[in-house]
C-alpha cells in the first residue's frame, strides 16, 4: 500500500512538473571566451563554458584593461516570462570589443559557444517560433549566429556579416512531450592594434513561441528580383502580404496549394501553383482559418520595374501546426 501511495505521489509530481512552460539550456560542446592586451607584455584572461547545463544569465565572460586600452568578450542567454499569447520566450547574445589607447599596443577578444535550448510545454503543442535579430549588426567578418531547430544541421535563422539582415522570421516548431530542441551557435571576434582605435561587435536574437498559429515566412527565393513583405501579428488570425517597392508597379499575386519551380523569363520564376490569381494589388490581407495540421498555402507576387521589366518575388509559405 505504501508503495502504491508513493508511486501515485511521484506521478502527481511528475505531472505537475510537465505542466509548466519552461526553457532549459545545455552546452553540447565546450565554449570559450578570451581577452588579451599587449603593452610590452601580454595580459590575458579566459573563460570556459563546460559541457552540461547552462544557468540563465552570463555563460561566458573575459576582460582585461590597462592604461586606456581594454578587451572583453562574453555571452548571455535569458529566459523571458511570456504571456498568454507567447508563453515561451528567450534571448541569446554574444559580444566582443577591443580598444587601444596608443601605439605599440594591441587588443584582441573572442567568444564562441553552442547552446542547446529545450522548450517544454504542458502538453504536446505546435505553433510558430518568431525569431528576430536584436542589437547592432555584427561588424567583423568571422562573426555569426545560427539558429537550428532540432539540431539537424538545417539553419532556419542566420546572422552574419556576409548575409543579409534576416529581419524577423517565423519558424515552424512542434513541442513534443520531451520538449523541443533549439540549437544556437555563435562566434564573435574583435582585434585592434597600433594607433588609438576601438572595435566592437556582437550578435543576438530574441525569440517567442506562439502556440496554435501557422508559421509564415519566405519559402523559396529562386530567381527573385523583387521583394515581398510579411506582416503577421500575433493573435488576429490574418497576414498582410505586400510586393515590390515604391518604384515598382504591382502586377499579379498568386496563391496556390503547392510549390513549383518553373523559369518563365530571365527575370521571372514561377514558384507557386497559380490556383488563385489577383491582378493589380500591391498588398492583400488574408484570413488564416484553422486548417488541419500540416496544411500549407503558398504565395508569390509579380511586379514591373521602372524599365518595364517583369520581376518575380520570393514565394511565401503558410504552414499550419
């Protein structure tokens, strides 16, 4: 009888734990940060992020300074108490800076880490992870931050000096009973030498999970010569899609149930089955009905530029959880 009571109590504890929205972090590999200052002799400070659980807050920090020169690097992750619409949210960021106050001095700093975030829900649920860049864009060629849902090698969101600003992106995300894994890999580097000068750089993201809503994002940019805008607010079950820039004339919008790839002209590639076509509209607001999970719709636009050349936009996919 005692055993059955204990088993029942443990079951209740496990259920109560599973019912909480939560985010935990783990380092699958060793991370590091270092800061070095040379003024006739080197001063170096370094820090290591060991494999295993990572507490919220600063997970890497190294700094050194002397006589008007300094170097520092570090990384931080923060879980954020979400609201009813977005019950899970988090940030991850890293910075590096270097400054020298005069000749004969150099400063260098760097940080690198991989953080696995596990998002837990009270019960299995699917929705969209809204990811955006925070802070200033990175300034150094080697800087990057990659977000990989499921840690399967497919990068859903990237910040890098050699990549365009990703803006805000919707990523489809399902949270099973054992949680959903989101891997964030990052690196920053700053170096300066010689004359008085300073360099600072950083990478950072903010993410929110919204259950029950479709993820809407650019799907295929093959042959795209015009832009498409996406306005997908939380909670109102609509999306507004716009095509082109003020100097371009909207010509056609297509909505279809399947993605395709048909080069039509040197400047036009058809990426969507044209099940529904709308002429002459620069923007359209579409309802998002509660379709079955796994349902998808695709959208693409066509504009005419100032030289009279037709140009297609990337395609956009709405994927229901």
